């Protein structure tokens, strides 16, 4: 039978995760959501529920999947504002690059959460200072094709990287990445015969609010061969982005790179490209559009508003 696991500020990680005895930390949820080899035990159909109006600092990593009939649901319970999951704050080891990281996961539903990541404390994470993500979705050759990911009624606010320095310590905006949701797929694995496909497919993002981000709200890429004439080869497939609001972004609203079959509709874009791109202290990227689409096939963009 499917189970609910509850997390609240009044919880304890030694508890059983019931509503009467909830867990406390994102680290505990990460342990439960690890793969089988690392002791995870969340099953298809289970729900992970954070108490409304509470704040949870740290990082949540999910490395297991639901199935099409019984997805894993990560959401909230109780009355009040959405619970806040933040990768930055009072974290002794330093602020995380990603608040939520999905690694080779399928059939997950996120709903009713507020995600922040304003990185100001480097701590032990001394690399990637020019990157910050609300949610990062990773597909690689060990997982193959990930599919069936839903992001609904989420808030993404105040996502900024620590600085805009490259690996040589020089100021540049070229590698600055402060993004709400980033879908990052490796190229297909050609070391096997036949090759093993890798990708992030069948994604729905709807009714979300993106506000005050350093760069882009939604970005998807596949690292396969560029300009592939075969539409559905080495590309992420089937993205629907609808009924979202994007406001005060340093960069673009939606970036689709190497995607096949996409629908971007009924979204509202307000004040994109925010910031001064000549300033080394302004953490906004400083230029952007509603949609930036390249090396993608069969994309429809309709009924959107840009102000």
C-alpha cells in the first residue's frame, strides 16, 4: 500500500515519518529517496509531504522512481503558505548549488512547494560559485531515459549564484546560471550496441510562478549531436509549459535546446532581462527573452503575453 511521509519543523529524523511523528530534515528525505543500493525505500505511489508555512534548509536528492500509474508525489500538507525548501541559509557547510536534484528519476510529481536558493555562503562548496538552481534534473547513461515529470503550482523565487566569476576567477556573465528548473541530459551512450538512449522526456510544467531569479526560469538541453536532422534522435521529447507566470528574471523565461515536440502556451512574461549586464556586482544576467529556442524540432509557442 502507498504510504505518506511527513516532514515538519517540529519533527525528528528518528521518527517514523507518520503525521503524528514526522521527520525533520531534507537529509532524512534524501536518505529515504536514495536508490536501492544506498538504502532508499520510497515506493511508487508514496507521497513526501512538507508542512505548510515551515522552512527546510539544505538539499533534497531523489534517485528513485515511481511508475506511470503510481508516481511519487512530493508536495505539502496542512494550512498556510507553501512550505519553503531552500538551498541557502543557516547551513554550516555552505549553500548548495541545487535545492532539489533529481538523478535518473521518472514519474515524479512536485506540487505546492516554494523553492528558494540565494547563495551567499560558499562554505565547503568552493566550485560552481556562478551556478544556482531551484531544481536540477539529470539524466545520464546509468539511468537512460527519464520520463513522466510533473511540476505544478510551485513558486520559485530569489535564486542567485554567489558570483559571476569563471574558473580563472575573472568576471564574466557567459557562465552565470541562476535557474528555476534545469533539465540536463547527457548524450546517448554509443559504447553499447545498439546505443543506449539518454534523455528527459514527457515533462509538464504548469501553474508555476517564477519571480526574482538571477537568470533563466526554465531551461532544457540534451548534449547529443547538434543539428541532428532526425527530429527525435539525441533530443529531449515532449515538453508542455503552460499557464505559468515569469516575472523579474535576469535572463530568459524558457530556453529549449535540443528538444523535440514542445508546447509553450498561455504564459505571462513580465520584466525579463532584468539588471545591468555591465556591472560586476549586479547578480542579474541582464538580458533575456520570453522564449529562446534552438536546435529543436516541432515546437509550438502560442497565446503567451510579454510585458
